[in-house]
């Protein structure tokens, strides 16, 4: 019997869904309501502060999880959404979807590691 790699993708999908469900509402609250209404100082989320966060290993790890897991979630949803739309998926579709998620994961890790090395 052939081994399936689907449990790995489902795990990344589930993790991305959880991160998205927790982080996105907070981001919308902060950037969409609290800062525009003046309830939160906009300097708190300046580029310099976020760069400082990314230059610490724990901050970089948190940012990497916030970037990469939702990407895996989205690409898994798109791949299976193609099937729901009646598109006959093939290995190319799988490589494109999951390959893009892998590229974003690696690129974000490299960029965050560069910020850590400064």
C-alpha cells in the first residue's frame, strides 16, 4: 500500500487555520479600529518596532509561524477547492499549490534569519 503525504498537509492546514482564527481578528481590531480611532498609539506598530521584534529569535519565530502556516492553510484550501469546482486536479496542481506554500515558508525563514543576524 502506498504511503500518503496527506496527513502532513492536513496538519499544516489545521495549524494554519488555528493561527488564522486567532491572529487575524486581533490584527483587524488593532489596525482597523484601535489605531484609526486613536485608542492605540500608531507608533506602537511602527516599522522600527516590528523590525526590533523580528530581530529577536522568539519574535522571528512567531512572525514565521504567522506567515507560513496560514499560507499552507490557504494553499491546501485552494487545492481541494479546485476539486469542489469540478477541476480534475493532477500532480501539477499539487506541486503548484504546495510548492508555493513551501517557497513562501522558506523565503520568510531566510528573511527573518537575515534580520536575526544583524
